[in-house]
């Protein structure tokens, strides 16, 4: 089945912006906005899965409190870990 890339991007952007906590809304929306147009279909699908992680786990991973997430794509994990949120 062919995936509509633009709809997937909209879904990812929405999910990144409306997390439930203002801090994670800003962090994840900034992260996704920076990289979303540089990703192919597979990476976008992996990014969508990445956003299913709990905010608290993502926050702890980003800040180095925990070293691993229940997530498989090392490319996205590295991008997120190295992302410089200002």
C-alpha cells in the first residue's frame, strides 16, 4: 500500500506539537520540524513510532538520565540525542 507522505508528515508534526506537556511540545516540535523534510518514507514511519514513546522517557533520554529507549532506530535516536534545542 502506498503511503501519502504529506499526510504522514502532517500527522507527525501534529503529534510532535501536542504532547501534553509544554516543554515536550516545544522540544519535539522543534526537533521534528528541523529533520522531517530530510527523511524518506521509512525514516518518517520510524519517526512516527519514535513519537509513541512516553514524554517522560523521551525527556530522560534527551537529558541523559536514561541511556536507552524502547525503540529500534538508532538514526533517529542519535538525531534526537544530538539535537540542540534553544
